[in-house]
C-alpha cells in the first residue's frame, strides 16, 4: 500500500517550552532536534518503503529533513499541529496515497514492533489511533487519507475517535508503552526513565543478565 509518513515539526528554538523550568532554551533546542532526528531516522530505516514528509516553517528543520531523505512541506508560519496535520492529509489525498501516518517528532523510543501493531490495526479500520499517556494522540493512521477535523492536545484521542464516527469511519485504538510516551514536561522525562528501567529489569529477569 502506498504510504506517507507525516512529521509536523516547529523550529527547535520554540520547541519544548513546557520544559523551561528544567532546561534553558539551548538545551531544549538540542533536545527537540535530537528527538526529531531520531524520529526521521527510524522511519527512514524501519519503514523504507514509505515516503516521509516533514511539515515545518523552520529552515533548520527543512534542511535536516531533506538531508534525511524526506519531502518538505514548508509553512509560511507556525500555525500549529492541527493545521500541519490537515496540510499533510491534503497532500496525501492529492497524490493518491492509500495510507497516511501522522506522528509527532518528540517520541524518544520508537520500536518497530509497536509501529507494526498500529499498522496492523490500520488494515481493518479507517482510523487507527495510538493513544498518549495523557489521552493525546501519538500516532494516527488514516486509510485512505481524507479531510478530517484534527484536534491535537490532551484528550485528543477521544476527539479524533468522535470525529471519525461523525464521518462514518471505523476506528481502532491502542495504548503502547513507548509510542504512548512523548517528551513534553519534566514528568515525561521521569516517566521515560521509569519505563526504561522496568524494561531493563524485565530483560535481566528473563535472560539472567545482572542489572
């Protein structure tokens, strides 16, 4: 199936403002850039048959995206995640993609198995959602792409499901350990450390490797 992965991304200097209590602007910028590069590299290597588009108003991000082999949709200004998602959906629909995957650029750990789980869901429904720990949407797959009322933010998984039902679209939702955790707040950083420690301990228990 012809598939497009869309990654909306703002300028790193204006990213991660909710981490301002623990990181200065240069640190937040480096973190945002590192997370973006990690996301771009994951989909480039793990989903090599998919096209990748980055929606951004930032020349820094556009240059990085092109170097990473992605298509760039430039915005005249930062209009927010919902507008970027709508732009990606219009682009995918106009170019006859059979499936659109919208992902944020701030998930620190991508696992192929988790992505494949959501992709499998998308084979039997019009809209597949991987829910964030705060009820947001950390992966949304539309099969096929179409105009849609995007409502990103806390609680957006419920809003996206409701919008799909309004249009008569079938929906499947899931919660996954790592796709479900992006990095927006200091608490998210602590949660990531906790999940990584639990994963390491589980591996040690199974394999006999000391932690």
